[in-house]
């Protein structure tokens, strides 16, 4: 990915009426190497929308805006169609920058939007982009508050405090909540929210955890250590919003994300009902 600072953008592209090539160059400058977020947070690799911005291909809605992110690599105006090529990034903690950095792990995506023949692209495209993707003002309302972001990074730092020789600390029992309103949800970057385990929330239980490729990659790289992950297990038992909080490098962070993304759980529950929860995970290599 580009080293340029990332920002989520969705503003009206310039309102003049240039030739197609000039307008395509304006789109490139406005959106390439930036993040967009699909409405309904669709997770599919190929999405097609009609001239009204209505989805016409099969698609699977995602848990939250993190899954709907698309890092734009290229935008092309073709006869009757706007094509957006990009990838689905994951976040890896950069110790030097003390921040999460979106990284391409090879999950490519193509978004095709049909353009009406009744108006020029420079008029149709901005309107359609606002139908297909969230506007910046909408994303601002979803993202974590300053206090939520502070708590998130405090939790991230705790997840980095890996000490394989120490025994887990015993926690004093706490009373169970009577309703979810009593619990403070954790907020992940750009607005994914889930509950912490405890106070009446029973943790999810792993059903399938294939990770052979991750450990094979670790042996091939002759790399040992503990890789730390933060993630949300949604109410269906699906891992989402994966973040590498304690990276190992050598390609292992990307392999860990690919592996854990395929895991399945029985979901966490509160008073017998499934709920999304924020969890931490460690993967140890030999």
C-alpha cells in the first residue's frame, strides 16, 4: 500500500464538465490510495450495482464498517460503467507509529457501477458513489468517540503485554448484568462495536480452528514468538474486525489473519441469546 496518509473520503468530485479522460484523472486523484466503505458492509469479492446504485449481484452483508472497507487501487470509466478495483485491508499495529496501519493481504475486490446513458459521467458518478458508499459525514457518526478510542488503545497495549511464563491472574468475581444496557461495549476502529466477555456474557467456544498454513509459514521462516490478535466474534460465531496487535512480521501476520478468518465458533451468549463479543487471541510459534 502507499505510504501516503490514509483518510476515508467520499466528497463530491469537481463539478465541472471535463472530457472523460480528464474526469477519470480527477477520480484517480480523489479516491485512489484512499479508503471507501460500502453500505451494508458487503464482504464479497465482486459487486455489481445498477444505474440507481441498487445491488444486482449476490452479496453478503458484513458485521460492521470494518468489513465494508475498500482500499482503492484503481478507478476506470468505461462505456456505461464505472469500475473500482481495490483490496480488503486488515489492520496491523505499527510500534514505531503507535497506530494501526491498513495492510493488503491479497483479498482483491471489484466493484462495478452501471452508468446511465442519459447524463454525463461527471454528473452521475458522484451521486452513485454516495448511494453505494457511506459519505464521510456518516462515517464520522459511526466512529469511536475520543473516550472509546482511548479505551481501545489501552486494551490494545494490554494485549501486547505477552508473558508466556506467567500464570493467568485470577479475577475477582463481579455481579452479572441484568441487561445489555448495563454493559459498556468496546469500539473498534471506524465503528465496529461488541461487548466484553464477563458480567453475564458467556464466551464463544471454538468449533473449528484450522491454522496449518500459519504454522507451516512460521517453520519456513524459522520464526518463533507469540502473535497477538484482537477480534470480534459476531452473533453468528464468525470472526470479524481482526487486528494484529502484536505482529511477528515475515508474512506471519497476514497468514494469521487468513487462518483465523476461517475459524468458526458457537457464539457468545447473554441470558441465552447470542451477542457479539470482543476477544483477544495469542498464536504461539515454536
